[in-house]
C-alpha cells in the first residue's frame, strides 16, 4: 500500500513539475484565476477521473496483495477500500494540477466565458452527455481501428502477392 501512495505521489509530482514548466505564466496565476480554472475542471470531470484512477490503482494493489496472501483476502479487500477512500478527503491533487494547466493557458476573462457557456442549457446538456458521447466515440474508434487493421492486412497480402511473394 505504501508503494501505491508513493506511485500516486510521484505521478502528482510529475504533473506538478510539468505545470511548473510554465513558470512565467504560473507565477502570474492569482487566487481568482486558479479558482475559475478549478471550477472549470470540476465542471468538466464528468467521468470522475481522479476517483477512477484511485479505485483502479487500489484494485490492482489489492489483487496483487491477495495473490501473495490469499488466506487474508477479506481483510486485504477491506484495507484496500480504506486506503482508497482515504484519498477522497476533499483534496484533489490531480484537479489542482489540471486547474493550474488551464489557468496557465486561459485568462480570467476566457475562463469566465468558458464557464458561462457550460452554465447555458446547451453547455449543461454537453456536460451531461460528455461521458456517454465519449463512450460512443471510443466504441466507434475501436470499430474503425479493427476494420482498418483487417483492411491493411488484406491490402498488404494482396500487394505482396502481386509482387511475387507467396504468403
């Protein structure tokens, strides 16, 4: 479990280091600016990325620990749940890092306009449908990729046969 916390800390540190690379812009980010960026990130995180990552990492750590200690599987599961929920204490380092990135890229005025859009009926509808649309887009991309893989394999074999190779 300490490894999971170290990994999470390392990921957050790496993300923060990337944000700091925008040092000139980052130094100009005031509290109002950052608050607007945080509001935008919270509005648009319809898939709850932070929570999902914590749950996924906790589940992997739990499964690995159970494989090594199957006789205490129930206790491991309970402990893994406790560790995961300890990260839901109201702080969200990933959202904070994302907010700094948005604040570095968008002015206070631009963030106000973006947030105002998401508060309109169409913006609210977009937020409400983002997760479902994303899932549909991912499925469509998967089908396209699978079809393309087949098509390219067929074209490659055909071209090689045309060039005299029997494959």
